[in-house]
């Protein structure tokens, strides 16, 4: 049986939903919060290792950068690595995959697949929730499908 893990960070649930959707399709997949401090090296034997997180200020949240810097992946250098950054259609968020690819590369890890998934924005300190939230959520549920297929394949 394969062994998979998804590290997730989620302020309001979008990224957690994405992690759960992917985990449903991968057998034997645990979901671990990047809000917690990880202790020690990740044990060997993972087939795939994923990171799912929101976009902040067009990039990777600092919490994720710090988490990855401390995460010891040396036992799993040959695993399949993927990242999905959820974003709120606020900015083009161009950096959000480029950055995590670089953070992993600095640890000698290759990111095999990285994508942004447009979702509804939760940046409510900046503006009200958009009235199109329901339609946007329905579209995200469609847009995620080819990403899951790509990761599975
Ligand atoms: C502090 C903050 C900054 C954000 N910055 C961006 C941004 O630059 N571009 C964007 O498209 N969405 C931005 N968003 C929206 C979130 O990335 C988006 O809604 C995401 O799906 C939320 O995921 P979560 O529910 O897992 O936290 C921001 C949200 C917050 C709270």
C-alpha cells in the first residue's frame, strides 16, 4: 500500500478542503497541520508529499516558509512532491509556486507538480465577501479535478 502525506495550512478552510479532496483520492494519506511545529525528521517511506496553503500578499505565507525550512525531508528525497496554493482571485499570485519550488530546492528537493487554485477570497479585512462566493466555490470544485488527476497520475 502506498503512503502519502499532505501538509496543510488553512485560515478559513479553503486549503483544508483542498487537502481533504486530494487525500480522498490518494490511498493511505494523512493530513498534518503546518500550524503545528514538526519535531524531528519525517520518517522514510512516503510515496508522495504535498503542501497545500493559501496565498498571502501574492506569495507563500511566512509560516509556510518557516515550516518548510525546519522540516527534515532527507529520508524522503525520492518522493513525489506537489503543492497547491489556493488564492482569492485578488492578485495574479505569480510567486506562490515559484517561491515554494525555491524553498524546496534549497533543501535538495524537487517539486514535481505545483498549481494555483482560484477560490473565493477570505481577505475580509480588506473588503466584504463577494456576493459570488457560492458560484466561485462551485467553480473551484470543478477546477480542482484535473489537479487531483495530475497528482494521482
Ligand atoms: C492576509 C491575507 C492575504 C491574502 N492575499 C492574497 C493575495 O495576494 N492574492 C490572492 O489571490 N488571494 C489572497 N488572499 C486570499 C486567500 O489566499 C484565499 O482566500 C485562500 O483560498 C484562503 O485559504 P484558507 O481558507 O485555507 O485560509 C489573502 C488572504 C489573507 C487572509
